[in-house]
C-alpha cells in the first residue's frame, strides 16, 4: 500500500478495502490471478510481499508452497495481514521509500502488487528491492497501466510524470486514491537503472473463472481490459 510521496491513508479504510479486494473484478479476478500466474512454481521459495496490504497475495503464494514475509506502510493493513497469515509469518510496518528490515539477498522473489504507482520517485525503492533479492531472483510487479491517466483525462500529457486522483468504492465506501502517472519508457528506464533485466511485460486477460455478475456490460464477450500492467524483472 502507499508509501513515500503518497497522500493516501490506508489506515482510514483498511477494512473496507480488504473486504472489497477479496473478490472484486480488478483485484480478486484480474490482478491477483495474474501475479500468481507470473510467479509460477513457488514451492520452496522465500518470497517478500512488498506492500502486502492485508495479505491475500501472500496467503495464495504460501498455499502454493512458498515461505513468505511482508511489509506495508499501513499499521491497520499489517494487523489484518497478521490475522490472515498467523504468527508464523514475518510482517513489518515499513515504508518502501526507506531502508527495509531484511538482509541483502534474503529472497528468491519479491512481489510488488499495485504499489509503485503511489511513488513519485522509484529509484530508492527499486534499489532497495534489488538489494534484497539473491542473484537470479525476480521482482514481479504490477502498476496502473500508463494509458489509464490519459483515458480518464484526455488533456493530460502522457509523457509527463504527474500526480492524479480517482475515486473508488470499497465495500460501499467512496474513497479517493492519489497516484503518480509515468509513461512506459520511464518505468522501464527506472527498472534497468536499478540493475534489473526486464524479461516480461504482460497485459493479461482476467480470470476465466470470474463470476458473470462481476463482468460489466461493456466487457461482455471480451477476455481483457485495460487496467494494470505487469512486469517480471530479474537480478543477474
């Protein structure tokens, strides 16, 4: 969840967000299944969930045989994650914008689910994530698709890094979230400058198991929609 340079206070709506996140279209049946698919076989791996929220992705990876640890800037989210994951999972309240309480090379993979787009500056965060990966390890990340800002605001400059906001409804509660838009080339430049090798950029379909009632009329007959962009990055 949001860290440095963000204005969103997830403590204020953590429970509502967590409930909505479980089974909605964009998170429960699109983003999280895509992250799990990109992670592949994780049995025996040690995985860090960076910005873990209430822990649904951590739980899914643990169920597939991984050992997981996580952190989030929101105290309330970590409380919910502890309830979900139990006392045996290492969880911290920590900010992706600063030093993190994990050893260098501690993880086989890092998953960073819908977190980076809350940050104005990616350099420090990516350097820290790179530090915590073992050689050959992966960073699997999802962010807002860079076309979304332009779709919502046709007058916006696609090529400028700019702050923008959008109102969502979580479990019936309207909440405005603020993000940082950056064009695709700025994302890939930041990844390579931090030492990562980009091995995959994905625009996946939503889950074929999505309940029909969750699919809006404008998506009937389609398998994909523009929402998030996914990356698999390697530390050589």
